[in-house]
C-alpha cells in the first residue's frame, strides 16, 4: 500500500522540493591548456618556473583565506582524517551561537583533486601543460546564509582553484517561507508543519528558476583573491 494513502489521516499536506543542490564552479580562463598558457604568458611565467609560481599563488590564497576567516570572528579547524564527521563540528559551532549569520566555521583538510600543472614529457624531452590528480589543501566554509540557510563552499588551493557549493533544499525553502510570512515548524532537517502548502509548493517549484549565480560569484570573489588577475586575461588574434 502507498505510504501516503496508508497514513493519510496523519498527513496535513504534501510538499515536493529538491533535497540538495551541489554546484561545481570553474574558472573558465583556466579550463583548457591554451587558456592556461595565455595566463602564464601574461604573467611572464616560464614553464620551468611554474612550480615556484604556483607555490607563491597558493601561499597568497591561503593567507588571504586565513585573514578572511579571522575577520569573520572564526577559527580554522584542521581535519587530519577524511573520516571525521564535518556536520557534527558545524552543529557544535552553530550551537555555540545559534543566532549568528554569515560564516559559522571554517575547516581545512588535504583531499584528492584534479589540478592543471606543468610536467616534463619523457618522449619529447619538453615541458608541457597537463591535468593530473593529486592532493592539496582544501577549505570548507560553512555559512548560516540569509538567502540559502545553512550551506557550505569548498575551494581547492592549487590550480585551477575549483570550488563546490552545497545547498540544502529545505534550508533554502525555509528562507523563502520566512520572506513570504508563511508559518512553519521544522524537526531536524524536515518540515513538521507548514501553514500554506499550496503557496509553499509554488515557492518550491520556482526555486530552480531563480538566478543565484550572482550570489555565489560575490561570495567566491571574497574568498579567492587571485580572481581579478585571472579574469582579466586578454586574447590577441595573430594575422
């Protein structure tokens, strides 16, 4: 028997929305070999000097991020194992100050990622640009955001500085209910009561039609201080 039909006397409404949304962000100027080479040329970086340059860029990014975290009255918590439950740490930090908005906590850890780099080709005996999997330091930023609720942004600290943004569907919808003065109650990560299911469903249906890239672009620009130089790459057409 259908579970909804079986429990219809206990159900006061049905709501459909997305459970979670994961957005992967890339710097287009670093997404292929040719564009990456243009970037190095415009910064007067020779291929043989790439490792030194990349290390300095990563150091600059990490220093900027550490200052950003301090400016938001948070401390970085380092995780020495991938088995540590990040959600428990975030919940603990949020419980310390449940009314805090913005950055709640920041975590750092070493994870596997795909990077763009320079290495020697043993056949041609020349240096070349290539992608390869490796490990590097990542930061996780957990926010109690006024628009999206509890969410996180992750950034890798080595070229090409990819980011990942995670949004919880019910957290996002709860903020929309607040803005539309619709009363509701939540238990853990679920709605236990919604005053107007029809209006709530209408808001949920429109979530994926919202243009949210501007919000995330602004957030990433605060974290990645290297972006301005990367986004101003100029391309010249040779006759």
